[in-house]
C-alpha cells in the first residue's frame, strides 16, 4: 500500500536522524528544567521560591518531554517541536524570579509572548497548523493587540503588569527598565490593567473556540480535543483571574491559585499526550468492535464505507474504488467519482495494491499525522472489499446454479410429458383398439393387464414430473403447492398462509423443497402423537416459512452434517436466504427460514388456514 498524500519517512537514515534530534531535545529539556529550578530557588521576589521553582521546572520538563515524544512518534509533523518550544519559552519566562529589572522584564515579556504562543499551540492541536482562516485571523489579532498594549506598557508604566500565580512578584516587583515617560501610579495601573484584560479576553475567546472544536461531529477529533479543553480551562481561568485580581489589588489567595495554576500548566502537556493516545485507541478499538458485526451484514462497498466512517466517528468519511474499465475511481455505489484536492477540512489517501491503484480514503485531516491508523484502515478496507467481491461472486454463482437447475427441471418435465407420457398414452389407445378385435378371452385378459400396467406407468411418470416441478407450484404458488402435497400425507398437518404471495420461481422452488424436507423429517422422527404446523408468509421484502412440531426433538448440533439438514441449508443459501433449526429433546422442533425477494406480494392476503 502506498499513501499518496500522507508523507512517510522512506529510509532508516532519516528515522535515525530524527531519533538523534529528539534525544538532543530531551537533553536540552533536562538542562532547561534544571536551570529553571536553580535560577528560582533563591529568588527574593517570589513567594515560597523553592516550591515555585520546582513547579516551574516540572512544567518545563513536561512540555519538553511530551514534545520530544511527539516529535519521535510523528517525525513528519511540526506538533512535537511546537510543544517542545513551549517548554523552552517557560524557561525564559522563569527569569521573572530575578530581582534585577532587565532580566525580570525579559521574563515578563516572554510570559506575555508565551500566552500568545499557547493560544496558537492549542488551536493547532491535534494537528500542527491552524485549520481555518478565522483561527488565523484571531491569533494575529490577539498577537497584535498584545504587542500593541505592551509597547504602551513599556513606555509608560513604572512597573510591569502582574502575571499568573507562578510568576507573580507580589509587592517586590522590580522597576520597568524600558520606561521612557514618567507617569503617575494611576496611569501605570490603568495600562497594566488594560494589558491583563486583553490577555484575559484572549484566553476566554480561546476557551470558546476549543469548546466549538470539541463539539465537532468527528468523534476522533473530539476525543483528541476534550482533555486539552479541560486543562486549558483550568490554566486560562486561573491565570486570567489571578492576573486581573492581583493587578486590581483585590488580594487573591496566592496559595490556592499557585496550586491551580501549576495543576493547569502541568496538565496541558499531559492533555496533549493523552489526546493523541485517545484518538488512536478510539479508532482501533471502535474498528475491531464494529468488525465483530461484519459476518451478520452483507459485505458491500457501502457497508465497508459505513464501517470505516463509524470506526473513526467521521461523518465526512468516503471510500472510492478504482475501476480499471473506467480508468478512474467510483464511489461506494459505483458512480464515477473525481478525487478532490486535499484541503484543510479533508484529506485524501490513495492506497495501491501490487503497484496498481486500489482504493482511496477521504477522511479527517487529523489522520495525516496517524499513518499507522491510515495503514490499518487501508488494510481493513482492502480485506473487506475482497471478501465482498468473493461473496458477490459466490452469490452470483449460486443464482446461476438455481437458474440452471430450474431450466433443467422444466426441460425434464416437458420431456416426460411430451415424450414418455405421450408414447404410453398411444400404447394404451392401441391396446384398447386391439382388445376390440380380439375374440380370445385369454388374450383379451393379457391385453387388459398390459393396459393396466401402461396406466400405472403413466401415473408414475405424472407423479415424477409433478415432483420435478409441481404444476400447482408454478401456476398457483407456494402455499397452494404445499397444501396439495399435504393431501398426500397421512399425518395430521396444518398449513397457515400469512400472505406469502408469489416470488421468482427459483425462490419458490427452494422454499418448497426445503419445507417438504422439513415436513418429511417431522413425519418420520417427531413421533406418532405429534402434530405439525406449516406457516408461510411475507415480512417486508422477505418470504418467511416455518415447519414446527411438538414431537420428541433432538440436538441439532449432533446432526448438523446429516443429509437432510445439509440439503435444506444448501437450498436456502443458494437463493441468499437464512435457515435456523431450533430443537432439543422433549421440546419439539422448529425449522424456520427467510429468503429475500425482489417482488412484492401479488395481492395482500389475510392469514388463512389451508387445512391438512
């Protein structure tokens, strides 16, 4: 199989290079986390500096570790580097632990940039890029608003705006080293509160956008987004509320917000990791669960398309099949289909078999970053479609056999009627004429005996022709044919017609002979005191039949290879029907089946008992 849209690493050297790069990123991440802890351990501006430094170091390590793993697992995606960069930005933001104005200002500016970067990263997930023009405009607008207000802050404010609980300098904040215009304390408060308000509004808008994405009809995307949504709500809410309250001197509970902010900050990389696993696990487990139902369904391209779309929870999923005779693709219904160009909302993966086009999958772009899932879907689709082709061929072969058998029965019936029966009737006529001219009584008796033998042979041939293709079945239908047969049996048998109507002759013949086999088995094995009921009817576009007795019963699995049961199953399977035998010792036996029909009943027939 060869995906045409999803890129893949084609050689081991590239994979080895990526592994070395990831290992280097991991080592740098460990160094950055250690630097963050050491740099903040003795901070004179942070409250509880040791605890705060450890929490910041853990946050750095979490982002870099998740980024490195994602980079290793999805080397063709930018998501891993994007997550790792967040960790290194956290290290730079940790400069807010410094009491010197310039490093503190750099750290605070990095914190503002980090918030903007988070907005971008969260909206990229679970892919590595923004998925809509609206999201791109929102990120640019938020970045522009943040940059603009911070230019004003740096020029006018005496001190920089307060930030989240893990970076807040409380009342010991250094002066703004970039202040160019002396302003009042009131002006500083105003511009700083404006900066924090813009940040809070941006984070609130981010939550709204994530909620909208989590409400996606595509289950795979929703399962990836939901963990991030919860973590982002905790982080954004605590950061925004704390920064606003502290800037307004409302005196928030520092310890509570520190715990909540740290929990949200560390939960975000965890959510990014869990979201990736949830998507893959959902697709795999759902696919296997749905495959368990496959034997009970008709294996058609439409069913395969529905199965794969359901396993992904992707309502937009579509399956295209290569049609060599058209030199192009067709959809699941067989109509010509032009593959669309890959877009932000839909991706196309072409899959080859033995170097030739086989199928194409149209799916959520999220799967571009999950080549294992795409490969599994492609292999599953090819397997199911091959099974569908084999099943279709088997059904067509069975249909040809039924049609051929029907033609042969008609030919034999006509040959018997027009050939042997007519010759015997001619012989009887000649014997009658000869009898009129014979005066010898003994010779006359011999001619009479020959005439009786000829009459018996005619009757036997008539019964044989009737058994090959009963005339009443051809002329009057299934229920009347069964009634005619039951009149020749000595056992008490009741037949109920629930509007079976007429169907194709091959279907009627299959149901007729299967019912006869079941009736004869019941007469032979049910016991002398048993009663037998035969029911035929129609449910929708299926003919249903049942032969039930209250006799001695048996264990069907112990006789599954018996000629009677095998013959019945083969007859019904040949017309794409289903047969079930329900029995146990002392409980009687019920043989029931149903066969799909292409024709509706000739007329609505009320339930009627035809007698025995």
